[in-house]
C-alpha cells in the first residue's frame, strides 16, 4: 500500500477516525488496534511477509528478557550474539543469498572452473532492512543496559510493526519510540497540524518533484548505451534530487502520519544538499541509518579512538557495509566505499570542518560536496557496474553536446522529454530548495514563517501542484521500498 495512493488515503482515514473517536479512552485498545492495522498494512503487499515480522519480533522479545535477567556476562554476550546472528542471517538469506551465489559463480567462471549451482527464487520482503535493524537495536540496547525490556508483548509488537515507518523508515530506536506506546495519548491540534504540514511537504516532494524527475532518469539509466554527453549529466543531476525528494518525502509523510496518531518520531533529513563537507552531509542525510551504523558498528569497531590507520579502516568498513545494506549489487558496495574514501580524505587533510565565515568559501565547499555526492550517486542508480562505468566514461565524450544548442536539443528529444516538462521540474525543484534554505536560516524563517498569509499561500500552492501532478503522472513506488 503506497502512501501516494487512494487506498492509503481511505485506509488512514478509517484508522484515524476509529483511533481517536472510538478508542481514544483506552490505551490498550489503541495499541492493539495499531498492531492489527499495521499488520494489515504490511500484509497488503504479501500476507506471507507477516510470518517473517512476527518471527523476528517474537525472538527478539524473548531474547530481550533473557539478556536483562541474566547476570552472567558470558551468557549475556552469547544471548545478544544470538539476536545479532539471527537478525543478520534472516536479512542475509532473503536479501543477499542469490547475490553471493551469483558472485561466487562469476568468480569461478572467470577462473575457467565449470560449476552448476541452482539459485533460489527468493522474494525480497518489503521493509525487511528497516524492521530488522529496529528490532536488533532493541536487544543491543538492553545488553548495554540503556533500556529495560518491554513487559507488554502487544506494545513491543506494535513498536516493531508501526505502519507509518515500517517499510522505509525512519529506523526508530526502542528507547525513543517504544515508551510512547505505554503513555496515554491525547489529540493535540498543534502537534497534529505540524504533522499535516509534513505530509503536505512530503507529497509535494514525491509527487510533484521526484516522480517528474524520474521520467528522464529512468529513460537514460535504464538504457545508457543509447545516450552520451549532456542527457547523462542532466539525468545524474536529476537523480541526485529525485532520490532526496523521494526518500525525504517518504520520511516526511511517515513522521507526519505518526504525529496525527500522537507519536513523535525523530527527523531523518536536515537539508543535506546544503552541506559544506561530506562529514556534514552524513549528519544530515538518512540520519536514522547513519547514526545506527555509527552507534552499532563504527563505535564498537573502535571508532576514531584508536590509531589513524584503524580509524580509517573502521570508517571504510562502516560505509562499505552501509552500501551493501542498500542492496545486493556491487554498485551499492562501491557507492559506500567511495563515500568512505571521501571521508578519509576529508579527515586526513582536516577539511571536514565547515566553520568558515566566508560566504564564497562556504558556497564553493557546498558545490564541491554536491558534485562528489552526485558522482557517487551514479553507482547507486546504475543497474550494474558496467552501466556505471559506461556513464562515467561517456558523460563528457562528445564536446558538441555542450557547445551546439541544436545537438543538445536533439539529444533531449531523443529522450522523449518535452522542454516544458523539463522547465516545470526545474521550477518546482528551485521552489523546494528556496523553501528549505529559508527554513534553515533563522533570520529568514522568523521574518517569513509567522506571517499566516505567506504560509497559507504556500500550502495552497503545494496542494494545487500535487493535484495537478497526480493527474498527470501515475503514482510511482518509493525508491527505498527496494531496500
């Protein structure tokens, strides 16, 4: 069930009415209701997926209690290792089994060693990368004694399967979200209104910008050999903003939906393309995942509290595995590895600090950071490694693409993109970036935001643009559903 679908609007309307107008005085009933509708929401894709999330939740609930009540440090460590191994094997089988088998076959084939191996037709359960990490953080935090185990299995299951963020995050920590299932919730108009604004912003990002940019991106990246030069550059730039608007749009809708139900979830994006270094970018991009890897992988490996070599090694391992988390393809591994290398270079030359007072210097650093991020996205978006190499080597292969307006026009006509559609997409993207810049600037925000006329004009503008775009383009899947 997509957020950007009629089915979800009907579904959430029914949930909202029953949740607040029928069950509002009964916390246990509200939580039981959330569990039922979350399982219904998840089972909408494939009812067989329900067994997986039920099994994962059950095992971690049981292990959490065993870890907490066990005093023997060796046994406690073994129990948390059981949780880690189970969750990672669970994730690894469904997401990476065929990837590693195919890689092994490819390696033997290159060595001229014949082998017959049968792979399995495994369906990737939607959201498995998110809810396994969320459930896994629960047992690890109990092991670290940062959190007591839940004594209410219904609340714990509702926490793991909470439908707003179930299939594409944000990855919520148990210490933040789980206690909210034990607290009586009252409808707060101001809090709900902030959620409504987030939902409107999220739909604008997804429907108006991401889905329109996807037309050119998919055309070029799904058949890169048919193009050279400028269309590739534009498609790469478009994907840079498509993936941001798509994923941050989903996060906005998820967080806003949770607020309408009385739950507070932490932000997942903070205008990442205004970052002046890669270090700053990763503090602003997919915050719930980057902090998860920081707390549960990078720091346990030793973090930066060790030698320079080991610190760089830890950084490279963390980002390479973060790339692998995104998908069973070497393109994701290289994407993570490239970011790891970029961060090592920043730290080696001490250029990660973005504290320059010069507007010009900050602007240059912002542009260079965005160029690096856009370059790395080529690996992320390409269907395979050979496509990524082709795109990189042919982006500037024909200088006429950049000096001959007629040749440039013919290239875009070949892509099938109308000039007015291109200009419309760019216009809405500029509107979004200006809006985010204003909201990130304290002086501008306090000058403009308190004015109700400006706010409501922006709301109506977003709503009209959403309705117009929704009638023009079919609803598209969110990119992070595949992870």
